[in-house]
C-alpha cells in the first residue's frame, strides 16, 4: 500500500500595540514606542490613543493590557486614563500597575481586530507647582499580552493567572 502522511499545523496569535506619535501611528512590534509630546496642564485633558491589534489569521484569544500609570503625587493619581470598563475588566493590580482583560474573546480569523485601550489622559485641577516638579518625566507605560481562548481548562481563571504572571502582578483582592 501507499503511505498516509499527516501534516500538523500550529495555531498562532499575533498582536501589536500601536500609538500615534507626532501624527504618525507607530507600532511596538519591533521597538518600544516613546512619546514625549505631553505637557501636564492642571484641569486639562489630552488625547492619547494606545490600541492593541490582533492580527488577521490569529487564533481566538483573550487580550490583556498592563497599564502602569506613574502620574501619581503623594499616593494620589493626578492623571486619569479613561479606560472603558465596559470593554476592559480589571484582573489584577499592584502599585501603579493594573492588568485589564478585554471583555470578550477576540476572533481575528478573517480580519484584524483593533481594541482601543483609552483615548484621553485627564489631569486633576488641583495639581500644584510643587506637584508639577514631582511629575516631571513621569510616564504611562502600556504593554499587551494575548492567550488562546479555546481548550483552556479553567477558562479566564487560567488565562488571567497567566497574564498576571506575564506582567509580574498579583491578583485583585476580592
């Protein structure tokens, strides 16, 4: 008889983190995106547009972001990010870092899927001159992670734990 050959393919998840810098959308695929175009003005808001993209052809997945908001003075956050908590669920927090999971499984089998993380940074109106000195060169750092969603024992409990471990955070108490 002739032989039968079985060839196995492997799944893949490809993500990217993009942000607009000086009018051009930059990708973090090859290097970190650095944007130094922000000036803190008490009571003002500024546009900011980090977006996680799940590339076309990716397996169904859970998408996570870790947001490290260092716009803090004396333990008080003075730069608030308008993360849409209808779309992003908090799964872990530690210090100024919070890990969020996109609220549903992302299916990019046929087309890429863009997931905006937040669109503005709003500054507390009571930031003082002394606070401004403390805030000089402070950062907001965003990182992304994805985990397959199919055939995972424990579902989001398992994938949330993997994301927290990836970002080196502890679970939310509750």
